C-alpha cells in the first residue's frame, strides 16, 4: 500500500526532517509483500498494521526488563532477544529446541556523530538475575582488547562509559548469561530513491507483519529505526537491491523448512514461495535474509533477530555483495548460523556484530540446489563474533565438487566461541574439492573460565548435564582446525553423494596463512592447532603460522600451544 509521510533522520541530540527525503513509501499491510507485482493502492492511516501471522515458538518479545540505557541524556530503547543458554546440540530431530535451553539477553542500538565522546549510562534493573549480587559481581565489557572501562556505581547499579567511536560490544554482569549487547553506529546516511518512486519499500517506526518480502531489481528496502518487521527477505534473481536502516527484521513467527507446512501457521513463507514456483529446497534455507543469484546487493545497518535457520544466506553465484554494520542477535534455533557466503564472489563483510547459536561467518563451497560456481574473493573485516556452539570463522564445503579461493578474515574480535575459533573443514568431500589462498590475520580470540563444555543431546529426555551457572571442567575452544570429516550415517541423507558412491574423492588445501593471532584466556589446557585428518584423501600443502600469541606470549610448539599434525601435511612453517 502507498502511504504519504516524511521520514526523519535522527541524531543523538535532535531530529531533523529534510524535505529532500520526503517520499512516498510502501508499507506492508498484507501477510506477504511481493514487490514484483505490487501496485499502488489507496492511502492507509499510519497506524494500519496487518494481523500477526506465523506460529511463534514463544510470545513476542517486549522491551528489556534487565537493563536501561541513556546516551547523552536521551533514553534509548533496550530490546530483548532469545539466545542459547547452554551449548547443547543434536542432529535435526524434526522439531525445534525447547525453550528451557534458552535465556533472554538484551540489546540496544543508537547513532551518534562522535564529534565528542558519547556518554552512555547503563542501569541494571531489578529484574536482572544478578541484581542482588551486583555489588560484588565481576563486570566485563567485550572485546577485552578494546579496554572499555566504565565507571561503576555499585550502589545505584550503573555503569557510565564514554565512547569516542562507533563500537559493537557486550556487557556481562557476573558472567555470560543475560548479557547486554550494545550497537553504537555512525549516523545513518543513505541515499533514497526520489519521492513517489516504486523503487522504495519503507517500514517506518512501529510493528509490521510483512511475511515474505520479495524485492525486484533496483529496489531499496528501508527498515527505519524503531521499526520491527516480522518477516523474511528473499532477493531472487534481482540486481542492485539495497536493504538498509536501523530497525529490526524478526523471523520468529516462521518455522524451519523441515518442519514447516505451507497449509498451517508458521508455513506462510513456504506458501508464498511455492505459489511463485520457488523450489522447496531453496525455501528450506530461508532465514532472515536470503539472496539467490543476485548482483550488486547491499545490506547495511539493520538488526536480524531469531532466524529459523541461517540468518543471512548469500548463495547461488551472487556477485559484488556488500554487508556492512549488520547486527545479528537472538539466534538460538538449530543450525542458526550468522552469515553464510555460498558459491558467490566478490563479497565484502565489514563492521558487523554476530551472536549466533551455530557457526558465525562461513565461506561455503558448492552445496545447495543449483549451485555450480566457485566461492572466490571473500573479504571479512572489522567484525565482532560470539558463537554459542560451532565455529566462529570457517571455510566449509560438503560432498559436491567445489572450488574455494581468496578468502580473507582479518581484524576480527572473537569474544566467545565453543568448539573451534578458526576452521577449515570438508564434510566427506568430492572427486574435486580445493580450498586455496585462505588467510586469517589480526584476530583476537577470548576464552573464559566460565565457559560451559559442549554436549550432544542424545534424545528428547536427555538434559544438559551441568547447571548453566557452573562449569565442572575448564573448556577451551580449539584455536584452529583444518581437517576432513566423515559426518556419519545420520548426516548422509543431507548430501548429494554418500559413501556408497564409487568416485574417488580428492580434497586439497593450499596456501593457508594464520598471522597475528592473539589468544587471551586460561593457560591450561593449552589451546590446540590441528592440521590434517590422517586420511590420504586430504592433502594440505603450504600452511604458514606467524606471530601466534598465547596470553601475549609468543608461541612456537610445543609450548604454550599444542600442535597436532598428520602425514598428509607438507610444508608447514611456524614463525614467532
């Protein structure tokens, strides 16, 4: 529907409404928005909203009752997000994780020009589980490498912090549970289509029940600050699409592909997609944002919350993709990855914050329906990662022939991860799988004494074996792992080829560099680097480690680092 209104740019001190960005906007007031066929209609009042759709697992989230925040004296809304409370996972059992494996965290976003430092006052509210122990609790702001040091008033339960630049960081009171995630952005500065243009889809402040949003080539989707859009965006065979703003895209009402029924609540995304002849296998991977075979895609500034699967999925030969200042939070469901870049090229990811249940950022080779292009030229920089289960940064491919090259992860802060911080992995492999010119550089990895050990859930009756606020044994994630994995019989149905095939598999990793990697955390057990798998199918040539520092101590094996290698590794070098 068409709706006339002015869009106001907000700063940290005032609001201004320049006439140059007065426009006619499209507001979703039906269950699904297909802009390839959208036509103008009569104006509606600005308060008009669609009825809620879907089948949310839990009640919609309200504002946080754990924290309040002011920035330069202005009250900022603090939202809730459901996150994983324990590192407990299993092969997809046909239904979603129970809520007793989750907890509520908080997050807030704001813009500031930082011409002078922004003054943040964070208050711990009575409902926070640590309110009664705040007087003695440890307080941690992460990443620790940034040395963010608030003034703490133990009586008033406040933290006062001065920020001199945009930062995405967390505040932990007495440990990792019920944390606050803060997203301090530079001022939003977007160019929009001219007033009245059909190339603009605008969601203003308020709640919108949009369903499946299908932009066409040349369109801009603007999710404004204060907007919460319940839906998912599928950019399919469309070029020059932009998804920008400071609002929230929330996909909590919708079910994962394997559990969704298009005739029932929770399956509305599938009903719309199947009606457009989109293959079900493609819809199975629909998360907050999915892009299939697109060029010149821009994603900037918005917040993604509660995806049914992978949160942002760039796949099937997308080209020239920019993902900047994206914030991902509230990912607690099975296989809820952060950003997946799949068989695409010339991709830039910068300045993002990701808290995922499963893997954080992944460079994936050929894996899904219709993919037949290499993954080439992917550059990730300036991001903060919190990974509740899997691998924080990863290069991955499965059983289809795949070519992965020129992948760079640099200047990244991993504030929490569970299994592996940096990974290069092939599941099963193919007759022709290569991953070459992979670089991890200038990366900080934090490990923590309160980290809970990961466990696989055996069945529905199996509970996580330890209380969420205690750890029976110190758990340290592996620093780096490059291996070949046989996923086991229970996973073989998910792959196009299985161990029953007769083709000879060949997997090659070459020219792998890890440089300026800093680990901060417990000294024992010592962090591990694992290279190779003892399987002749995998060959690894030319892998170089330089300036690997453990608690600021230069590390060369065997101390203070554990290095495990296999005979299929050639030309491995270590330089302090």
